[in-house]
C-alpha cells in the first residue's frame, strides 16, 4: 500500500511548492467516507451483476500497485509533479 504522496508545483518567477501527504493518516480520517464508497461500490456491483468480492479484490490490487507511480503535468510554464511512494 502506498505510504506517501508528494505533490510539487513549479511555476515561473517563484519557488517550487512541495507538499508531502501521508496516506495512512488521511485514510483513517476519511474512513467513514471510504466505508460509504465501498458500500456504494458493492451496491453498484449487485445492480450491474458483477461479482462483488472479485471487484473489491481487484480494486485493492490496483490501489496496492500505485506505489512507484509518478504523474507529471505541464501546462505552459507551470508544472505539477505527483509521486506516490
């Protein structure tokens, strides 16, 4: 499971802004919403006749595989860099 999310914003004429976000404490604070999202996903799986344990297991595998992902977005002279560790 990813442990740290790093966001860096580079813009011209200024210092880069870097933010470190620990995943586990944020996940614990947002856990009521996570529970609601999982229940909503389970209901959607039942409505669309998708195997619920298989779908939730696949979502867990995708979330666990995010570690090491890096997203770089550049628009004009501004760049946003997101790294998941």
